């Protein structure tokens, strides 16, 4: 039996979260959480469990009388702000994790699944868009939590391949997705080219960017010293060099500076940034890094 | 420092070769380390160490040093490196502990043996741990107790378990055994250490010596011991109830002593005798007493010395029983002079009409009668009726000449000298196991038959020995004496009792006594080994015991219950070491280091593998300061 990406107890905890974005997109509902739910008369869509703070007026009291549990009625609201999750599945996501850590690819799939579930619970429309040097087939889902299973299956079937090329991927994205919305980019941002410039195109286009940078322990503080023969997992390029503690110190500082650049970029463009070590647990990532960055609230 | 298995050259050659291999493998192992990374962008920008310069140096030099040092240690372990003087390594020593009876003497606190044990323990503790020691207990015989071993606990246990025996010290055999054990042990020869006294059993032990001898004498110079050496009790030949006893007392002290000897039989105390004994001399007190009953004879002296074991001795005397002879005859008056001339014989004269197959007697004489039933006790038949003789009568010969006595049977002992004229005699036919004792030219006239098929022994005389001139012949009482002794040897056997010391015992045999006729048994009836040499019967008893030397006509009882005390003093040569060796006298022996070296070598390799191995569980990590900084930066990176 295949192990699910997210277990049921964790999904239950995710139900109280909401994807958060700041921008108001013209012609679209949403963007501000208070207006997320339509008023009476909207088309009924689904029930969900009542949580503290929910509007008591939406409680299905009939169901409560029968089942003695509080259920909240949810209604279809159209049109909504599109939420798109760009998931990096390049080969670089399979390298750089330290011993005992899951791979960055595995972590990114689980984060994407969690964010997808949060969006589905809040009746957002989610597009899962894998990419490497181009965009791969997307998966569109929406309409409540019961649509999560196909999304999870889609994520599970993803396999890492290809070389990171943000420029081509972004250009293709801008061509295919004309409607602006929330764009969550989950990647290690390990592009040999400058990835910030293509991302700037996206921001300039009007998307609200949430950048989730995943990095492995070996990416930031590589082990081993002496004479090293390094092979780039994507390009296959080989680099031989001598490495010592001083070199390591400088290496880590450069990595941190790069992460700062990505973070500054996101903030400068009104977006969010979360730095996620591959060794961190999913709970710590969602309820720690992502909430701190206000990607979810 | 030396190698047991390798010369220095071999060792260095081996070390050099293996070190070269290890270094080559090390350099091969420390070539470029391959690593797959997510991106080269940060590596390209990171400052690089000059590779050419780095190759000139050995990377991870501690790994190589650890490997080489571990290799060196393991090679030294294989070479069985020892530290110290090899000359002193693993010598063999023999401790000869005197456990003779003399060591039971009290001396202040405890006995002399306790002091000897302490000296032996002190000596053992001064030996280097690698030296091996054999313990021999010396008494009448020398007994190895432990093999050569460096197990000191076992040695000390054996020393502590030693007890004083009853035998005198046979020093020569003990030292000879120690010498040969040391010689044949095929190891570095150490010392023979004698711990004990100097009183020895044999005169030829006085100047005995062996090489590398050390003597730890624990016996005090002054000795006031006086003891009973021997008690002999014999029955007087002239009277059945008269006993002759003699008590020999020896003065072991170096000054003259007067001692009172007391003798008691059952509840009767005899007048004590006073003996004044010069140093090293023996005196005897003799007693005569009359008794027919059995009882305990106790001899004692009033010496209050340090060895009470030899101040008192007891002997069990048997009752003075006589041979009872039932005579069925019509002429009792003819038999009385013959039988009553021997004090050991008691006659019971009965008419033939009162015949009983089992009268209250040891032997019966049937004087020319025909018994109504076969005798159940040994019997002597005198001229039995021809038709009722146990041995068939072949013929009756008149005017016969008894010309031949069978010297091979004890029945004819002393009767081979003279021919006897017989007026009339029956000539018997021998049947089965019959033995002819006396013969005429026509056949046997005296036959003997041993017990068989429930029938008792019997002797038949074909003529009347009390008739006519025969009763005046010397041969007649001799023949009767022989016949009665043969028919019931137990009753006429003389008894001699002697109490003497445990250990070797010698008994002077009479001329003509043959070893083949002896039985030597202990009080339980088990045979005791003995030898007969130069007319002396010699045997050995390790423990106090009673030994019976049983001959056909006499029984000697040796009560080996007195402690055997040597009467000679051993004088060790002046060159012999006489005290405990000083501390460190033996020098420190070589210390075997190979186990420690092997452990250290293995530990070194383990540490090297943990720190530098490819599959190492302890990976190389940046220094702690760098790690702290990196962790802090990571927190900031995540939380910003």
C-alpha cells in the first residue's frame, strides 16, 4: 500500500489554514479573506467541520441535531483568484540533501500537497504546474477537499528530470497563463543562469509571488574536504578543486547571500519568501516557515 | 627489550615493507573525492586551495600516522615484545615442605609446621610472578602436590592444606625428587627450597645436598623432647599366661633427662620405672606380668615436652587361650603325660561311649575307636579299625620299619633323622589329596587329609605311638606337636606385639622363615606390600595403622601408631643459602607486553576508521566554531 504524502491527522490540522495573498486582482473575488465566502443564496458546495471563529450562521443545525457535530455549509463562489503552484522537478532537487534528510524533491512535493489541500478546503482553484527547463503538464483542481486525492496522485507520480531553466519556464508560463493571480514557486532556485530576472518578469506581469526556497544540508554546508571532484547533477559538468575550512566558510556565506537575494527579491515585489531546510519536518515547515512568511495564515 | 620471534633486522624489514604498502594504499585512497552537487555556482565562486601545493603535502596526515603507529604496535605484538631481563624470565623452583611428625611440635603460637608454612608463603611471594613453583611434601616419602605453575593461589592453598604426618623425614628422597623434577622441567632452573626442621630418619641423610639448595630452617635449636620409641610385648614360651613387655624411651634433647615410665594393663597399674637418659640415647624398661585375659596395655612417660604424640602408646593384648584336645580313649592315663607336658594344650579325656561329633574342643583324638558319626572338628585317628578308617587300610604289616618321613610337609618337621621299629602298623592307601607323612617300605603309615566337602582336617596314624618303646622316643612328642599344630594352627600360634613409629618398619626374621609363608595384612585384612632383604622384613605405613605379619606358627602384630621421629640431624653444607632471599633478589623478570600492544594497535585502527574511514560513522564536520556560526546563520535564514 502506498504511503500518502500527507497523513489524515496532518490534513485535519491544515483545515484551519488559509492561503494568504495581499494583492487585489481586478475582476476577481478574493484577495482579502473577509470576502472569501459568499452570502446566502450562493450555490451549496460542501460541508466542512466547524472550527472556532467560524460564522455560526453557516452551521448546518439539522446535521448537528442528527450527528451532534457542528458542520459548516460552504457555497460555490465564482470567479476566484487563481492560485498556481510552480513546482521545480529538475534534477537539482534530488541532490544536496545531507545524510538522513529527505531529498528536496520529496520535501517540495509534500509542501505542494499541503498548500493544495489548504487551498481546496477554502474552495480555491489550484493549478499544480511542474517545471524544469520548461513547463510540464499541469493539474488543475478545485471545489473542496474531496478533490485532493487526484491532486495528491498527480504529485506522487511526478519524477525529477531535466535541467533548471527559469527563463524558458517563465516565458512559457506567461504565455499560457494570462490571468494574474497568486503564484507559489517551490524550488531550490539552483539555476546556473540568473533566476531572479525571469521571476521579475512574473512579478512585473502582476502575479503575487510566494517563493519557497528548499535547500539541503549539503547545499549549504557541504561535508568533505581536500581534493574534491564535483559533478553538477543537472549538467554533468565536472569541477575539481581543493577545499578546506576557509573555503567552506566562504561557500556557506555565498549561499546565505544568495538566499538573501531571493528573499529581498520577493519582498521587493510585494511577495513572500520562505526558506525551508530539507531536514525540517513538514509540520515545522507549514506551521513555522510558511506562517512566519504569511504565505498561509 | 627483545623479540621472541623476530630479529631486529627481520622486524625492521617487515615493518618497512608493510609501512610502504600502507602508505601506498593511503595515498591511493586519498585521491580526489567525488561528489555530486545540485549546482556548481557556489563552488566555482568559493576560494580554492592550490591543488599543486596540496598534492605536495599529505592530506589527513593523522590518518596515516595512526595507521603506521597501529601497524607498528601490531607487529611488535606479533613479535611478542617483552620488556626487562630475559635471563630472569620464567624460572622453575621447588619448595620442599617438611611435613614429618617432628613438625607437629608446638612452638609458641601453633606448631613448627605453621612457622614453616609461613616461611614457604613468604618465599613464594618474593618470587617474580612469571616464575613457576612446584610444592613437594616431604615425610617418609616425598609427594609432589602441585606441578610447576605460576598460579600462586593454588600454591598457597596447597601450602595451607599441608598437615604434619606421623612419619619421620626421608630427606634424601625428597631432595632427590626435587632435583630431578627441576632438571627435567625443561625451563630456567631456579632454586630448591627446603622449609622445615633438620631431624631426619636415616643416617645417610645427615650430609645430603643438591645444587641450588636453600634451607629455611624453622625448628628451634633447643629440643626437650623425650618419647617412647617402641613397646614390645611377647608371650613367654614357658607359661601360657606370662607376658614380657619392654618399653624403649629415647631422649631427643641435648641434655640428660630423668623420665618415669608407667605401664598399665586393663585396670592394673604396674610399678613405674625411672630411666635416666643421656642426650641422644635410649633406655628400656622391662616388665613381666601374668594374665590370661585380653585387654589394653598402655605405656606412658611423664615427659611434658612439645610433642605429646610419643608420650603414650596402647596395645591390644589377646587372651591367652590354650588348645583344647578331646581324647576319646579307654586309657586316659596314657595320654595325660603327653598332652599336659605342653602348657599351651589342655586335655579333655572322655570314654568312647560319650563320643560327640562336635565336642567342646579344638581337636579330638580317636584312640582306636570307631566314631558313630564323622567328626566335625579336626581329628587325629590312632590305629583306626580297619573297616572304618577314613583312609583305606591296604594291609597290616608286622615288624615294620618306619624308614621315611616326608620332609615336604610340616607334619614331619624334625622327624627325618631316625628309623623307628613298629611291632604292627596299618598300611594306608592314599586317596585324593591325602598326604603321606611317614612311610614304611610297604606304604604310608601316617597320612594327613586336608579339609574338604564339609569334612574337617584329619590325620591317621596306623600304629599305636603310646605302645611299647615308641612312647620313649623323642619322635613321639614331636610328631604329636606337629600334628596338633597342623590340625589347629591358630590355637598354637605365638603372638608378639610391637608398637613402633609410623613409616618404615623392619622386622627381624628367624632363620629359615620364608617370605612365601608370610601373610602381611592390615587391620582390615587387606594385604600390605613388603620386602624381605637380608633377613629383615620391611614395610611402609603412611598413616597410623596396625599390621599383622602372619606365619604358620607365629603372629607378629606391629602397631604403627607412634610418630616416627628422626634420630639424626641434617647438617646442610655451609655454602647453602639459609634465609629468605632479599626483596628484588630474583630481579624483575621480563614483562610480556604483546597483549597491550595488540589492544593499542587494534584501538588505533578503530579510531582511524571512525575518524577517517570512508564508511565512517563519525563524518568529518567543520570545526565547532564554524558549525556554531553556520547553525546561527541557518536559523536566521529560515526565520527571516
